[in-house]
C-alpha cells in the first residue's frame, strides 16, 4: 500500500514487463537476487564436494600441500594451528577467491585443480616411524645416534627415522646438517622444556600425514633404539592381518605418579590438578620412548584439529592423560628402559688416591645379560655421552641372530595371538629340518 506524503505527489513504482506480464521492478529485483543467491550457494556446495572428492582420492588434506609461501613447519596443520600459524597463499587459494561474486565458480575450481596437481605421491609404507626429539646444541648427540643406530633405521618398507627440531633452533650449522643428512624435520614453536609436548604431537602428525606407518615411536636423542627387534616384536603384537587396527600404547609404564604442585619446580604441573582435580597422574609411559599405533595417533591428531587437546607441561604424563579414556591395549614392556635416571653402566672403580681402575666402559649385569638374548632390550635411555651411545651401538651390532624369527620374546608372550604362536612353531620346524 502506498502512503502519500503531505505536499508531495504520489509516485508510482517502476515496473518490468516479462512475457507480457507487468510486475513491480522491486519484486523482480528481489526475486532475481534470491535466485542468484540460491545458485551461488549451490555452486559453493558443489565446489566443496569437488574439493572433498579430490582430497579423499589423494588421501592427503589440502593443508599439507607445499606452496609458494610455506608456513615455518613441514606440516602446518593442527600443531601449527595451535600457534596461530597460517599459510597466506593456501588461504587465498581455498577461501579468498570465494569472496568475490564475479567469477567465483570458475576461479575456485581452477584453484582446486592447481592444488590437486601439487599433491604428492602416496605415502611411503613402513612398519615403524621413529621421531627423535633433539635441539639446537645437540649435533654431537645426533651424530652419535646416526652412528649407533639411526643410519640403519632407514629401510624402505620397514622403518624410517627423523630428528625433530623447532624452526627457531635452525642455525647455519643445522642447515648444513639438514642438507647433508636429509633426516631433520621442523616444527614451529618455542624451544624450552615445556614445549616437548608440541614436538611429540608433531611426531604423530608428521607420521600419519607423510607415511603409511603402522606404529610410531617417539624417543629422544639420548636413547638407543634396537630397531630390528622392535619391528619384529610389533609385527608379532598385531591383532589385525595388516596391523592397521591395533589400539596400542606401549612403553615402560609409570603407575599413579604424583603430580608436583610447586611453582618454580621443573616438573610443576599445577594446571593438571586444576583441570582434573587429581593429585596423581593416569598411568602413562615414560617419555624416553613410547609406541602408539597409527589408529591411536590419528585419533589424537584429529581431536587436536577439531577441539584442541589439553596441554600441560609434563609431556609423557599428558599423553597418558589424553589416552586414558580410549579403549586401547596398554603394554608395560620390561625391555623398554625409558626411565629418567642414567643408564646402564657400572660406575668406575676407584683405587687408593682416587684414580679410576676401570678405563673402559662396563655395562651393569642386567643390561649385559640381554644385549644379545632372544628377548633383547628395545630401548636404552639416558645415555649421557656420545661415546656411550656408540659403545652400545657396537655391542648390539656384534650380536648374531638376536632377532630370531622362531622365538616369541618372553616380554610380549602374553600379548601374542595363538595364530602367531602356531606360525612360529611352524618356522622352528622348518629351521630344525633344514
């Protein structure tokens, strides 16, 4: 209904003639605007479906694509997102072009095609991926680890190892090392004791994004890892034929550890108590080395990406806290020596006058007994010098048939399925008759 304003003539609304019918121009414009909006929404939904299809086909999310302006991390997804890191080039490619009405569909589809062309080949399949936490000043440790075991870890289809440093720990010397060995990956974040959890989560994220790994081991650069024995035992522990649904969390377990609530203490974790009301931790595996299966790792990475995991300063206890609500197998492995006290040498004997009688390394009796046994050590943590690391490596390297395929190690016997036991009995019969 039109209302006449006093002192002004009544004005008629402009009209539009369509197919012999006259309608109000205002109604026409509103109808046209609504139709265009519906078309645009439909095209956006179609574009989102196209993007999802391409991503699913390539089994790689778009945010891991290497672009012209990469985020300061090998993989800027959930770990980097926690630090508000974004890739401006990728953001413009996937979102920014949708803001313009003109050419929205053609531009966005072209961007999706460009992204698909950059997606890498399928991930390398390995039984075990190992992430080794390190730092700026520990090149001597990394070199000792390479000499002792990590260089033998790079076995295609079996295992892969990478050192993990933060972006801000990169120096000219580290850059040279990265170029020479190609075994260092970087995460963007602060470098202090409390940032270890960020690196540990990045190990899981990198493994499930860049590798088709069945199991992931997080460890430190002062730990020796018996990779062949590890791989053998993990294969024995598999419940599914392809080792993809294992629900496994394995290490040296700390039970009912006390939460330290002393401000200024290195391990103060008042935040854990304030968040949970608990004065003791959920059972967790010591941080010197623990295993999670790929399905568990993917669950953690997904949760971090969707709702954010609760971070506290104590890395290993926090991982146990994250996992305590999951229905998983927790294996307290006696041959994963990942405690926080030094391993595994006898102290030098002292003669009168204080001079040492022992000039060569000597292992303690417990460690010595299982260097080359059928149930050998999987990890020896807290080796406090490169010389000790290389010595341990040489001792394991001198073992013969330490990872026999015909014996179930006693440490995991209760967890090995009857099918695997029968297969090993068959192997023993073949070996004995040969």
